[in-house]
C-alpha cells in the first residue's frame, strides 16, 4: 500500500514545483498568473494568499470543465496561462498539478512546502476579509494538531 506522501513523491519528477521564495520573481516574469488554493473552504477562509482563487481539491476536476455546478470559468480558461497551485504543505498540490497536466494545463506549478513554507518566508497572507494575517498567528495555525487517535498505532507512545 502506498501512502499519500509516497504518491506525491513518485509524481514529483513529472510536475513543475516552485519554492515560496521563487514566487515573487515568477509572478513578475509571468504577469497574469492564476494562483489557485486547493485547500478546503474553511482552511482558505482562515488565511490565504491575496488574490488567490479557492477551488477545493475535491471539486478541482469539475471546476476545470464547463457544465458543472462547480465550474470556475477563470480556471477553465487558464489552460495556457501560468497557474500556481497552493495547499498547506505541497502534497495536495503535487497531485493536483499532475491531474491538471493530464487535463491539458500547460503551465501549472505546485508550490513546494505549501503555505507553511510561504509563511516561513514571511510572504503575505490575508483572512476572509482580506485583512493581513500576522506571521505569528499564521505560525500557530500551521502547527500540526494531530490528535493521539490520529497517529499510527505503531508510532504512539506507550
């Protein structure tokens, strides 16, 4: 059985990835880049990259096509446009980038390290009201909050 992280690792050679500190230069070199946050709505509402589009991973494929309730016209029309995908840690975007490439997206990039790395590099994040999020508050948000029962039994303290 493969883990989620193993699958992301295996497809990494087949996708384009970018580190957070390269985003500013990339956006300057590629005006009109669409930043798509594929986290769930409640995650996005808590904090996100300014001017990003929220398309949760669970509806991404439908959002990329016409004639679905989830259709996002800006995303459907972005197949030749630069698209940077963001999530919390970069694993979901690796899978999403691979999928979008299969769907004809020619210039899709996964943000390696996700918003955790984005925040570590002190790049701007905003809340649901588009107000800046304090870096320290973001640090607290991005701390793993894995409950004991969510841990692999083989790795739980005895």
